[in-house]
C-alpha cells in the first residue's frame, strides 16, 4: 500500500512538472510580440519591444546592463560582457527576437543567483516593465492570478435607483452585464417619475455595450459614438428610435473620475441635447482595450481602438466638458446662479462623487422644465 501511495505521489509530481513545462520563455515572447504587432493600435516595431524586455532584466538583478547599437545587443553583468549577439537581419523577425531574448535569460541564470531564485518571476517582471515602457501607459501585462480579475465588475450593486422629489435618481458605479436590465427594472418600479438624474461621477466605465444600451434608452435614434481601429476604419454605434423615458427632463452628473464607457454614454446624451451635463470635465479615457491570453497564463491588455463622440470629437486625453460647471464651487453656492449663470471656460476636472451641489442643481434644473 505504501509503495502504491509513493508511486501515486510521484505521478502527481511528474504531472505538475509536465504542466510547468508546457511553455517556454521563447513561447511567451513570441506570442506577446505577435499580439502587439498585430493588434496594438499604434505601429510598434518588434526590436523596440525585445530590447526593452532585455533592459528590464535590471529589475531582476541590478548588476545587469544591456548595450544596444545598430548591429548587436550585449548583456553585461557586473560590468563585464556576459553575452553579445547580432540582431536579427530582419528587425521585425518575431521568432528570431524571441529566441534571442530567451537565450539571454539562460545566460543570465548561469551567473546570477537572483535570476535563478526568481526563475518563474522573470517573465512577469520583464513583461510588465516592457509593456508599460513601450506602449501607451494604458495597455498592461497582467500576471497569472491577477488576470482572473481583469475587467470584472459583475456586482449588481454597481447600480442604484431611488425616487427623490419625484425624480428618478440613478447611480451607476460601473457598467456591467446587469446594468441595462437594472435600468429597465427601475423604470418599471417608478413609472410616474417626472425627470431623471443619471449620476456617473467616479464611474470608471466598464462594459461598453451596456453603457451604449443605457444611453440608447434615453434617446430616439441618432449616432451614439464611433470607434477608430488600427486600420483607420471607423465603426459607428447607433441608437434605436424609442426613448424609454418619453423625453422626460434629464440631467447627467459627471466629474474628473468619470471615465471610458461612462464618458461615452454621457457624451452621447449631451450631443443630442438629451440631458444637461452637470459637474466638471471628465477624465479623458477614450481608448478600447482587448485581452489576449499568453502561454504562461498571463493576460495582455492592449489598446486596439479609440472612441469619438457623435460629433467626432476625441475622448481620449480630452474628456467631456459639462454644460454646467461646478469646478471649485462650494456646497453653499446659489443653485439658480449655477444653472443659469456664466460657466468657467476651462472647468478643471475634480473628484466630486460625494458632493451634493450638482445633485441640487440637477433637481432645480429638472423641476424648472416640468
């Protein structure tokens, strides 16, 4: 019995080892470089990615330096040449660069105790640094484990609805698979509301399809937004011709932490004068990220498109300017003057999720239209 148990444990151990060897460093580099070259929104040469990945070995061992000239890549360790290799003749040869990088890591492990100790961390460390340094700052490398949480916002409590002074108040913390269904339930639960306040302050965005559905629910046709992809082609998103709220007065609250899909929804409503935007300039994250699984279980999040308003204004790094600005204003400000007075030209972005001033201004504005 004991011999059988030992044999069984050995089989398990062998299975684990086999699983761990299902991929090589070369496989991960090859898949990463290919994904960036094929899908990333901006043209990025493979040589830049590969050399930056080698330079990132300094994060593994501080004794590592990399020399880079037109013809060769040289790995220095402790001030001495460890390995020098000719660059691939074709600077865009993904397989050749992947092999070069993998070979350099093998050489480093021969002399670096730190590299040997961090054997399974080397790829994660170097790839995180490479993607952060080489791309747009929004694209990211997510190590295995972290990747399981990427893009998840599946809590129904990301949506809250209540009736305040006969106005339907809707707070969307993040757009997810439940959002549009929750909106329809709220409209059914409070059928006699006189107006709507859509609070998108501090919303990081989330599911774009759901955000477009929410904006669509308040519109009767027209363009919601457009997306420009790597090939320069533009895809348009359109609203249906039914306004589920029958054109009742509406206000949308935004702030400096309103991002991504939330900005797209807000801009769609603003462009058709469906609801006044009250708050501050939004964050300005108008890029689309797609996820690509790597052989080591990590995930690569790459920017693959940019979104524009229906008026074809860029959202990324621009944001959305509100119709009524409360930037820098205190809670005791006169609401009537805020709604009907002059507004600041710049309207700097602020974090105002818990402020009541714009909520009071929204109620005042809606009541004046009823």
